C-alpha cells in the first residue's frame, strides 16, 4: 500500500467507533529521512530515520485541546485523542476556533511530486552520488563538505466532521561547499527526484566559485550593484515571509504590507506568490495543509503592488476571510505564528545570467547569505546579514576575482524596487519547512542596483 494511503488508513481506524466527546482532528506526517553528511571529502555520518508525528485536536464546544504522539497504532492514537480531550475541558473557549475541516471543499488539482527511485534510495546510493562529487572537487584540489538528503514522506488529515485527505512526496537535496585554505564556494540542488540533484554540476559550480574567489581582496563597504544567486534571494524571502506575509503581522501592524495593500511597494517587474500547485517543474507540490485545508494561491506582490497574505483557519476567522491553507507544518512550528508561506515563488523575468553580468560595470556577485537577521524593522522589511562562500568582484561585465566577505543592510522591498534584471531560469531552494511538507522556494537570479554594504565580515 502507498505510504499516504496507509497513513490515512491508520487515522481512519483510530476514528472509527471512537466514543470520545467533541469534534476530532487527526493530522499526521510519516516519512523516511535519509541523510549523509560529509567533510574534507569524506563521509562523516549517514543514517535513515523513520519519523512519525501525529497531532490530535479535540474541540469540546469552543474549547480546543491538542496532544501529540510519535506512533500510529490504534492505542497510541486513541490515547492522544483522550489526552487532547482532557486538555480541552480545562481550557477557556477559543473565540478563533473555526471548526475542523469537513472535506466539502475539494483540493486543487496538483500533479504529484513523488519519485519511485528517490523513495527507494538508501545510504549506498548517496555514497555513490558523493563519490562523483568528490572526484570533481579532488580534481580541482579542493575539499568538499555538506549534506546529501532524501525524504520519502506523506501527510494525512482525518476529522470526525468528514475530511479524509492524504498525499505523498519525495525530495532530494545536495548542499556542497568546495574549499581551499583561502576561499570557498557553495552550490546546491533541490527537487522532487534524485535526478534533480546532479552531483557533478553541483560540485563544478561550487569549485568555480571557490577558484574564482582565490586570493580575495578587501573591498571598502559602500554601495554596489549586486547579482544575487537564487540561494541568496531565497534567504531574504524566507525572512520576509516570517515577518510580513502572514495574517498576524498584517493585523498587528508590524508587516511591511500594513496599510499598503493595493499600493505599489516595489518594481513592477516583481511578482511574489505562494502556489502549492504551481506547474513549474522545480516545484514540490502539496494540495492541503496540516489542518486539511485545501491550499489556495496567494499573490503577495503582483507586478509591484501589495496583495494579500496567507492564513490558517483561526486567522481566517479573525479576519473574516476564507482560509488559504497555510497552517504551519507539524514539527516546524514557528513559535510566534501558526501559519506560514510554504511554496514561495518569485516570478521569472526574461534575462540570462550573461545579460545581468553585461549590465554591471563594477559590482559584486553574491553566492549566498549567512547569519541573516530579517526582523530589524519588519515595517520596512529591513534586514542585515553577511555574504558567504563566493563573494566575487564584477568588472566590466566579467567576474575578475574574489572579495572578502562583507556585511549588508537593506530594506528588502526598496532593494527589489531597484532591480536591474531578472533571469528566466529559476531554481528550487529548500527551506526550513521542507522536510515534513515538501515545498520550498523557487527563485531566479537577480540584479539589484545600489545594494548597501555596511561593514567587513570575517565569518
């Protein structure tokens, strides 16, 4: 039986004949997570973990309790239901409780992102992949460090009200740093299948960044045109998502969108949206969230104009709108919010990377960011961070040499308002929520004018 079907069957079994009082929701993730870590071009740790997490929520009137368990047998699930019911009975009424999903709204038509070969792969397969990567880094006289990981996962939600939903997904991720004594370069791949993680391409790209950055120079802080690779773009967008793209910061006024919905906030060539069923082949798709709510596309920025934000069922009730299906995945809770974007896409442009380079007389190529703080001033989307693993000088349209890392500070939407080009090609980037729900970000390479670097970094 398929993993998602088997998971839903266990939830159905626990609900069948259950005499617990109140409404019941069971939400579950089950999956195999395989990971191999490596350093100095040698495997240092490899393992396979079968992970199970089930959340039972019980509503008695307007009082809602929840409990979790890491097992799928009927006794364990019934025990979690009973515990959630006990908790509910001693809690006050929750005015935001909107009822559990009843299954009447259909999930959107999503092409499944699950790959049989990826689901079947094990540690030996990852070792073979890494051997190919190490051959490239060894040939360049560089050492390799990073992680290779696969997930074969499933989510399911069943409620006493009538919802029965399940889906499965696979992901593959390869992150690699190629390093010498004086420089390092980073590259990564992420997708629904092992075929999306070409170890030779990843290793060559990381080596190119490291070799180009050898013997780096010091560059004075200042204002420079920058070309940001998709990983750097994704890091900034993750922080924007946390600080501004959900219902809570919009309601309390801390979002960069507060009071600006319908207004122009950035360049008219910037469109940012969340679409769990986007047809882009780089997307990892998911038809519903951890509450079983069918996912809806949300346009945060449409051609430079601020649009909406995502919510879960409680936030939708507070705002008097329909839920968008963005409850935080089980096991990936933020702590300060109950919903989050999970399939972020920055729309492509019409350029090639070569076109962006040709437009830069003197500037910087940024491979990725490090130690970002995106919550300095969320009303302005003001962020700071450092560059890492490939900061390169661009002169007259060519990458010429390495630069020692710098600290930057920018209001993100203002920076996007100074974009000078967007590539047609986009790449998928894994996010903190990707393990238990799939998803992630899909980003192009960007040219931003007059990006502010405020200090040196030795990190």
